[in-house]
C-alpha cells in the first residue's frame, strides 16, 4: 500500500499506510520517524510530536533529536527544544546546530550562536542551513549597529537640549524677557508676574477635513487656534504646561484637542527652546524674539 501511495504521490494515502505499519510493528522506529515527519509536512505538528516521542531514548538517532527539537519549538517548549538540539549536536548533526544557532541568535546570544555556527562549518558536508545561519549572523550584527546608530542620531537634539536645560537651570535669571516671540505656528506675547510666565498666541488653519465630512463645519472656512504656555521661571528655564484650543467643535474620534501638555523651556535673550518630553519623538522647537525672527525672514541681496 505504501509503494502505491508513493507512486500516486498521495501524501494522505502514504500517511494511512505508515499508520498501519507502525500499528502492526510498534518497534519499527524508522517507519515511525517517517510517519512523524509526514505529519509535520502536512501541518499536524501535534501528531508529529506524538510520534517522535514514541521513539525510545536509546533508539533516537541524531535526526530524531533534531526533529523532536523542531516539534518542541513549534509549541514554544523552548527549554526542551534546546535540549533536543544539543543531543543532536553531540552526534555532529549540523542541521541541529543551525537550528540551535538560530535559537541562540533570536535570544540575543550572538557569541554562542557564532561558536556553534563555526563548529558546524568545520564539519565536512555541513547542512545548507548552516550557511544561512552564517549570513544571518552577519546581518544581525549589521542590523543592531544600524539600530544603535539611528537611535543615537535621533537622540542628538534631545540630548543637547537636556544638557542645555541642566546648565540653564543653574544660571542667574535674565533681568527682562522680550514681550513678543515667533514660533513655527504663530507669534506669541509674553507677560511675566514674578516668576510666573505666560505666553499666548493664535493662528488660523483650514478646517479639519473630517469635521467638514461630518457636516460639523463648512469645508471652505478657516478655524482659529490658540496656544497658551503657563510656567514657572527657574534660572534660565521655564517649566509648565501648554494648552491648545480651537474654535472647531471637538471630535471624539480625534480625541481631546485641549489636553494640557508638559513643556520644558530654556531661556536666552533672543531664543526660547521648547521640548515636549511626553511626545514621541520629542524634538525641541525654537521660538525667536520677534525682531530676530524678522531679521532672519528679511530678503537677502544676491
């Protein structure tokens, strides 16, 4: 029956034939291995695990241990998977070495993964997956380096801000602050009462497209937005909350537009640098004294 099933290339007939053989000959462990492998090929991972475990310990060959490790790993029984791969590794099965190497690599044990990969590469006729593991190790190292490089690059502005914030906190307060400042959205007026600082401004923007789509506002109108910074002056820093509001109706689908937000600010005669630490990414924003901003915006002669 098995020969006929193989000729017809019908895996389910093969499965039935192999099940019959192991039922008649429970000690036919190579047949049981083939049955377990076929179950795995058909997606019956639980039945594959069942049959691999039916092979007695003293009868398990290197590939039995490897495939048992694969079955354990499918069900995230990682401790037993590693033990099984180690048993296969001890018999110089390089496929198991590559599987174990990937397990180690995925857990971050790069050095250990490299060691087992090099061991497998030294064995003549090593499995092709060992070569794939070697490539994956090189790519893993390069990918980690790229992540660190990108992370540090993205952190530069914030790192510089916090360093400046720490220095500014210990500096003597300025005798006075300019009354008008220009930010990326609008001009703001500054008033001070003792150590309490208030910055206010407003600007116009087109209505939110979703508001217009829901009929809450005409699509061809602009909406007035207000921004207000309230904080306490400490040295040459201001720490407080910023609140943004608008004349547009609140949309629950968009969340609250008026939730106050924490801000940190460094102060100099011509520049205020603001960081919203809870934003992601939290990069600094610059407000310039109005006269300085106008000088920067003035057309330059060629």
